[in-house]
């Protein structure tokens, strides 16, 4: 029997798969380690609250970047004013982080816009990979901000400077935390909804900046208690914490650039295809992320021997897979006759 192929974009708005079998992520973390993992390395897939339209997903991503950019710029301007009057190196480090976090929204914004462009003869898969490349830029900016913070802190340890207007420093730190955490929650929530690892990475960046703002508050109280070196020491701790927490983001973005996929998504796809009436076995199943959208292919062994019947099974399997994975942007399924021994009696 000849094989049949189909490639189509799915826009099925049925989100009823949240409670479907096999939905569990398959990687659970408990205790303090689990809490920290969930805070700083959040998952980029959440089928219970997903957007299955590519254009709408990109629009939500751009909207999140616009709003968070305005919040972070306002926070940065306020903190910079306090730095100029107080001389706090820890607050300076926090201000640099906030400004760099605001800047990371720009390439990601461009990537979301590029991702909407149609495929060309040169870029036959489209431009969704620009989003993952923007994630690499975010990682580089976060690493650079950690280096700048460490340099400033070491310089202040060698040549201590008195701090002024400590209450202003503390107030600016609290405002910095509030602004960054609000941005982090918003970016991570939207990133999970649309499946964007890069947007989640940007949210994690904002969250680390929020905790550095709390560290500034601690340094300010330390200086008030007669320990002026608390400010540069806190600055060094900020730098070390950023480097450690950055590793989870590096793994997430790197996996996508290498076409890595979460195993539980593969299991769910295989279950959806294998559960389609008429499908005997599933082979050569492949999934990958391109930006915040999924692409995939598979070969289906079907019990039907006639081409029209096999094609009907393939179409049913395509629809079932689209319901199970709402972010699936395109799938190529090949139907072939199963071995006689595999067919139902």
C-alpha cells in the first residue's frame, strides 16, 4: 500500500486535555530543593492553560514584554536616583541588573515579531528559532551583569566608601523587589501559557533581580548596625547566586537549541496516536520546539489496507494529537500497512 502524508496547521481550541491520562509531568521535586527548582527553573509547558493559536501566542508574548519593560524602566530610574545620592554598590549592582533585564526584552520582542513571518525558500521551517537565539542573548546579559556586580563589590571591599541615606537605599531595594517580582510572575505565567522557554528565562532573570533587591535591603540594615562591609559582601553574594541559578536556564535553552524535548510530551503524543482506532503501532515519533511552538512527525502502522481507509485513520490520529498537544503547530504523519501478524484477528 502506498504511504499517505499530511502537513497541516492545527488551530483546535479544545483544551479539555488537562485531565487526560499521561498528563503528569513525570518529574517532581519535593522539599526545599523542589521549592527552589520551581521558583528558579519553572517548566515551560502547561497543557491545562495553553494557547493553541500561534498568532495569539506571539501577541501575548509581545504584550507581556511591553508591560514588563515599562515597569522595569520605571524601577531602574528610581533606583539610579538613589544610587547617585547614597553611593551604595549593592544598589548599583541591582540597578544594573534591572536595566539589563529591561534591555533583554528588546531582542525577545524582535524574535516574537520575526516568528510571525511566513516560511521562505531559505528558511523553510520559518523563523521561530529566533526566539531561542534571543534566549541565548538573555543568558549572556545575565552572566555579564553578574560579572559587573562582582567587580564593583570587590572594588568596594578594597576601597570601602561610607554609605549615605540608608533609609532611601532600603526603600529603593524594596521597590526593586516588588517591581521585579511582579514582572517575573507575569513573564513566567505568560511564558508557560504560550510555551516560550525564552520568555520564562527572562522572567527568571527578573526574579533573580528581585532577590538581589532584597539583598540590598539586608546590606543597608547591616550598614546601619555598624557593619559597612555588608554592602559589598552582599554584592558578591548576589553575583554568586546569579551564576548558580543561571545554570537551570542554560540547560532549558540549550536543550531546545539541540531539538531536545520533554519526555512526557513524547509519551503523551505516543499515547494519543496509539489510542486512535485503527492504529496498530507508532514508530519514528519525533517532536521538537521551534520557539514556543511544537513540530512533529511519526509513522503509523495501520490495520487498514485500502488507501482511503488508511488516510481516514491518519486524519483521525492528527486531530487526536492536536487535541492532546494544543501547541502543536504542524505534524507530518505517514500511514503504512502494518505487518499481517500485527493486525487484529
